[in-house]
C-alpha cells in the first residue's frame, strides 16, 4: 500500500502526578490493513505504552478523530524511550543503537528519542548499551513495550 494512504490514529495517554507526558494524546501513522477498523502502525511511539510499529490495532472514529480501541496483533518489536543528559549527544546515541540494528525517531523534545528493537535481533547487546549509558549518566530510559524474552 502506498504511503499516501496512511492515516493518523490518536492514542490517549495516561499522565503521571506531574502531568507527564504534557499532552493527553499521541497520534501515530498507520496504514489500513483490512476493510473496516484494522490498521498497522507505521512509526515508533514516543509516549503510547504497549504499542510498537507493525502492530495491528483496531481504531474507530470518535469525537472527530480516529482513536485507538485495542491491540489486535502484536509485532515482536520492543520500544524504549531514551532521554539523554546532553542534547549534543542525541545523534551519537541514536547511531550507537543503529549500529546494533535498532531504528529510532527523534521527538519534538530535543533530548528525547524513541528506540525500537526489532524482534529479529537479540535484545542483550541493546540492553547492555542502555544500562551502560544509564549507569554512566549519559541517559535515562523507560520501557514502552517489551516483547523480547529476558
């Protein structure tokens, strides 16, 4: 299917006691996969938990927008958010993960990027790099969805 057929699906976000994330909704690109209400997610989420690219989800028109209803088929991808301490290191951090076979997307927040670990690669080396960076004070990370076996 051509990329011009992509649609935006809104995911309602749960905010913590500090109001993070700042928005109540995150929209993700998706492509229709069947007649009706099923869509395949086409980008890496920054804030929506339990979702990764290639997931098939059900979405319905509500309040003037296409809204997420439920996960139908999960991909094997895992997603983490990386928040770097020094904005000037974002590109090198993303490149380090890319060398391990991971894609990432830069957030509108300059120090934040979303990292996706494909199900086809071992999580061990990626987890080691995440832990080393966190222990070294280079970044903090949080899990969006973990689908790899520990």
